[in-house]
């Protein structure tokens, strides 16, 4: 009785794992970023912010600065659609 229940649970989980996707965040272009849905854009922005904050050793969150940074990146991306978002962010933070 225990084995069929385990197999059933495992079988139900397979379709969920088959739909998993992975992305190379460094290859997302500005055009792709600007074309994202608001929900995807928010997740991408939060991930990028967290990644860069960790690289800089920041251990705090300034929501005002975060909102300004997201607006600044979107503005820059509008003028540089073929650039990767990661490359632009790396250049902008290199001197900091």
C-alpha cells in the first residue's frame, strides 16, 4: 500500500518538473527586458538587484534606491536595446 502511494506522488510531480526552465541572466538583452510582462520584469529586476548588491557586499535594502535604479536601467535600456542588461550594469557599477 505504501509503495503505490509513493509512485503516485512521484508521478504527479513529474509534469511539474518537466516544465522547469533555466535562463542565462547574462544574456538577457535590454529589448527582452523591456518586453517582459510586469510580473517577469519585477522578478528579473529583483534578481539583478540582489546579485549586484551581493557582489558589492551590501547587506541592506533601500527600496527608494531600488526603484530609482530600476527606472534608470529601463531608461538606459531604451537607448541600448541590443546590449545585455548585465553588461550595462557591470559597466555602470565598475567605478563604484
